[in-house]
C-alpha cells in the first residue's frame, strides 16, 4: 500500500507525468504559444557535409537586369563577311568556330585570338590583320551562335539541358517554363552563379596636388600602396627609386630580412586586390596571401594572344542563390530573379528512402519518406501510432549514417521536444528510431491497468468469484 500511495503522490504532484500514472503521454498543453527551430543536422554526431555550400538569399541586385556587351568565347560561331580580301570587289563569307584556346582560323589571315573580345573589338582585330594584305579593309562580324549567353537547368525538371538567354529580362519562371515545368514538391530552387572576384579595372586615383607621380614608372602609385599598407618605409621589395628588384625583398630597420619574392607568370587569385603599381618592365605589385608580390603580365603578340599562348583566366567565385518555391509559384516578384549567362538552375529531387522505427511504439516497422514535404521525429512517431504504454519518452535513440560505412547514435528527450523546450529534428533516409523503456514502466502499467477511473476507483473481478463477493444472484420464482 505504501508503494501505491507513493506512486499516487508522484502522479498527483506532476512528476514528469502528463497523465494519470502514464509516462508515455507527452505534449505541451500550454496556453502560451512557442516557436522552436527544427534541426537539419545533429552537430554532436554529424560533421559538416562534404561539399557544403553556404547559400545566400535573393538580393535586390538579383532582380535588376544588366545590359552588357556580348564577349566572344570558346564554342561561339562567328559569321564573318570580308570585302576585297581574295579578289577585288568580291565578297567572302566565313562561318568560323572559336576553338577552346580562343582562336578563329581565318583564310588568308591565319589564327586570330578573339577570346573575351566584343564584336566591335573582333572586327577591329580582323581589320588590323587584313590591313597587311589590302588597303582599307572592310569586315563585318556577327555572332551566329552565342554560346556564352546560355544557362543550364538540371534536376527535377521535365526538360533538363542548356538554354539561351533571349533577352536581359529573362527571369527564373521563364527559365523553368522553358524547361517544360518542374516538380513543385521541392522546397527550394538553387541558382549557381559565377561572380567575378574583382570588378573591372578602374583608373588609378589622381595624386593630390604637389604629389604627382615622380616618374613614368609608377612611383607615385607605389606611395599610395605605402599609405594603404601603413608602411612609411616603402613597399616590400621596392627601392626608393620606385624600381622593384627581381627576387630580393627590402628590409626595414630592426626587421629580419624578408624571404625572396618570386615572379609569377600569370595573375594569381589574391585574397584581396590592391591598386597595381607598374614598374616599367612588364611587372606590377599585388597583395597576395598577406604580402606584396610582384606579378609579371604576359605581353601580347601581333594577333592579340599572350606570348605564352594561353588565355588570361578571369578571377571568379561561385555564389549559390536559394529561392523558396512556394512564394515564387504564388507570384511573389521578390523571388523571380533575373537569369544571367552562365547560371546553373538546380531543382532538387525530393529525398527518397526509408526510415526504421523500433521499440515501444504501436506499429514498429519500415516507413517511406513522404513524396512531398519533410518528416520530423514527432511526425514519424505519430505515423507509427504513437508511443506504446510502457514507452519512456526520455529514452528515444536516433541512429544516423554519418559516412559510407559509419553510423552514430544519439539519445533525445522526446518529452522535451513535445513540450517545445528542445528542437525537433528532420529525419534523413536510413535513420533508425528506437523508443526505449525502463524498469518501472511495466509495473506502473500493471498498476495503471488495475485501477479504472469509473466514478471513482474500480477494479477487475473474476466472475468465477462473483458469488463469493456479492452473493448468489436473485432467482425469479414461478407462482
């Protein structure tokens, strides 16, 4: 009796029990609303996913069209019309393909480097090459196939593949329509965009009055670099005359000698770019990896190509824009971004797979992930019929694959998740949920089933002993 009285007192005092002697009943049941995040990743057992990319939201600049002159690149087809090149008063037409190196092969003129040039610049370069053969050459150039003005759509769309940007107002919904529609069950659409690391070169700022450049070798600009670095003794490796030594660095008073600075053949990808100081010998200074490095700019040949035969690679980085599908499809113009050449639109397929639920639930077994939407721990246990009578919500384990051949297990407080004091988690394919119990759960269930709340406390009575307790039933007599 003392044990039963203690259990009853514990139940009446609300000792982690939301129902009469039943620890498997969980919930919040509070008048005050609460907002709790849902975890994508269990940081205590999961590392950052390989290839993790930081997404960015849509910005105002993504909604503004950009009008830029087209620049020729590998894969483009150029329609070139030349007059008087072969015979006088004769028109010659060529359909030329820009190869992977950025060259076009023009009859009578040879290989001409056109990578990264606008159409007027290509025409000027062809006319310069033709001026060696004829006087006052006349050449027309049009881009027949502008491959550099294309974007790609992949993933859960009906028509994946590359598409051309028809105009500067081509937007995300237009691109998805061109791809014959997509599965709207996904939550986000990702637009992978190439963005330049640096803007187009700007002219160097003018020196203040009385501090004009001392010579044609950029000494005044080197003084500007000194101001940017806070080094009044001169930039590393730059002499007082404004000339940069080939491989040795300058040394300040009280400082150890700096390591030699190597000359590199092409512009590297610096962490940040500073004004370049020309030294008069085809080199310049750039801030790279925490120090100033001298950079040699490759000279150009007669046909416009670098002397080493390689094309200058632009410094670009990659930005991934995450666009929510629901407001986009509802017509919210804030998410219908402009599609730019080079964009890659990815529509993710919904997660497909199974989760496994075991232990003290009503219907343990294997469950498919939903085709639309995502499932959390609470919803998965609800789908399994809820907790069994002897389940202990504080003992819920989740086992997750954390590698191709590794898995990790973590114990979660399912009661706290239902009460809104701990966050719920999104489940992933192959997750296993195991709901446990403890020593007191079964005795407590026996006591709970032995007492029934029917106008007070009731109990079970074997009908074989009914006459002993209540006496024999009355007998109707016949008169």
